[in-house]
C-alpha cells in the first residue's frame, strides 16, 4: 500500500469537487421532479390564461352600458363555451374561470348585485376590464419562465404543469451505494456475539444520503476479505453513480479498502488533516467517485457532511454547494486539538442576535451522542489551549440549506 501524505481539508474538498461532476441530465416525469435541478430553460408554448376569463363569480356586462337593471340572458360556467352574446341592456351570469362571453368587457361581482325576476340590479358601475383576466396576463407565449439550474420546488412543478409539461429535463438524483465493512459488524436482525457490534454506519449514511437529495442503495456488510470487499465495491460501481464505504481505511492490518481502490482506479488522497476523520480516502473508479470513510460512527458522519454531501449536491446539478459558515460565540470554554483542526459538535442557540455555541460533550469519534442534537460544527483551528468562553469562531450550520457556491466567498476573499 502507498504512503499517503496528509492534506488539508480545503485541498481535499477541491479534489473531491473536481471529480464529482454533475450527472447527465435526463427527461424526468413531472411527478418525480420535486427537488431536482432543472437542466433546461423553459419557455411558455401557450398564453396563460389562454382565453379572457372572469376572476370572480358575478355577471358579465358591457362597462359603458348604463342601463340598470339589466336583463339576464344566460349562464356561462367555467369549462364550457356558451353560445351567448352580451348586448346593451343585458348581462350573463358568469363563474370564476369561465370564458368572457363575446360583447362583454367587464364582470361585476355578485356581491354588488341584486337579482329579481330575471333582472339584475347593479350597485354602481364597473370600469372596462374589471375582474377580467385577459389572454396572456400571467404568461405570454414564448416567454422564458424558468432558467436552467433552478431548483424545482412545488411552485416550479405547478408552473410546468400549467404550461403542459409532463416531463422536464433535470439532473437525476444520484444513486449512492453504501457499504459497511468489518468482521465485527452485524446487521440489526442479529444479536451481537462477544466481540461484535451493530452496524450503525450504513443506516446513518443512507439517511444522510437521502437527506442530501440522493438515493441510497444498500450494499450490506462486507467482511474483511479482499475478494468479498472487491465484489461489493464492484457491485456498487455497476449499479450506482457513487460508492460510500465505511471502515477499513486506517492503519490496521485488515484495512483493505485503500489497496482495493488503488488496484481498480485512482486514489486521490488517503489522509486528511481533520478531526474526526483523518483516514478519509477518496478515489475515482471508472469516473465514479468512491468515498472510503473512516469506521468510527462520528468520523464517518462528519466526513460525509464535510466532503460527501457537497459532492452529491454537485452531482445533482446544484450550484449552492456549501452550508452557511457563520461566526458564533462560545458560551463556554471549548478544548480543540493541538495537532489537527477539529470539527467540534455543538448546539447553537440564537441569543440576542448572535449564535451561542455549547459543546455536545465528549467528542470521541465513537460517541454518536456527540452528534445527536448537534446543529452546528465548529471549525476549530489547531490550538493547544482551550478556546475561551466569549470568543468568536466559525461554525457550519448543519440544519440550514446550502447557501454558498463553490469555491466559497469566504475563501475567495
Ligand atoms: P476501522 O476503521 O474499520 O478500523 O473501524 C474503526 C472503528 O469503527 C472500529 O471500532 C469499528 O468497530 C467501528 N466501526 C466500523 N464500521 C462500523 C459500522 N458500520 N457501524 C458501527 N461501528 C463501526
Ligand atoms: Mg474495520
């Protein structure tokens, strides 16, 4: 196995994002398009509304006609074309969304009328065009209504439906294979025997993949055997767009993942200067990213957050790649690490307009409880002495959507 230089977090993220390229856009059914990124400009092929229509329930009239009461000559309901003409002295009952009958140029709301014996008495006059939505008022034919790279939310989906798009070109959701490794790891249906522990990483990582907007695919648990791990990784590569493994990347005898990846593709880095997560390994095989995350549960989740999630967003066509990085105030003194930058898990509360950070307690990379309830990751530079209460440090807001492109503004400055 090669010896790997330890590289800095920013350099590692650069490498990851250079290799995690947007997937090829494809045609997606509109009903499956929510939260995908649009890969085309969308132009209206029709006017909206396509015909002049009433925006109220009431009576279609000629605005300049001063006769009162007016004779009711028929009904125009939404969804039909009635053979009716409005002439001076007459009106037509009309419902919201119904086409304006020929002759009429305004609608008076039912609230401003009285009806008796086929005659409609109106309180006051209406101006021409009142409560009428003319052709193309909302959207005119040929208009660009959505630009490529936009996120498809409920309103974009609705807009596309209103213009008749049943499919749309979008970046697909990356499919991501997730593999746990280690002879000691057992699945949830087994009672761990002495020396065994339950697989938590695969469940946590698959949940994190889903939350990143990608589709997780389980590869199960691979035991520490070269052939078995090779087969599992191969299965992930043939069925998915990216592969995530956990465990088997540190310096122990049975840390087989790095040599397997070296034999199959290109390992771009094998150690990163962060805590937790130092053995994080990144490779590409057949142009597909492979993230070999450390085995400790917190290490794997923190390195997912810092490296894998941005990569999955980029593969999804997203242009906002990074979570907000904000200055926060320490509510208590917090010990970092003298040798490696530490991503310290904190709970953040907004107090008097600033975020106050409190540690989630012991930061062992095995202790998932240090992650539970954490809505922030402090980015603590190396420092032997504690960061004092009241001092300001940078935190990543874990529960806020990504707001920063890559490279981030704060790194360009
Ligand atoms: P490794 O990197 O394979 O040496 O694993 C480091 C530590 O993480 C060991 O204590 C493993 O037992 C633990 N670990 C590895 N994989 C998992 C997993 N899937 N779920 C929970 N703990 C794990
Ligand atoms: Mg292991």
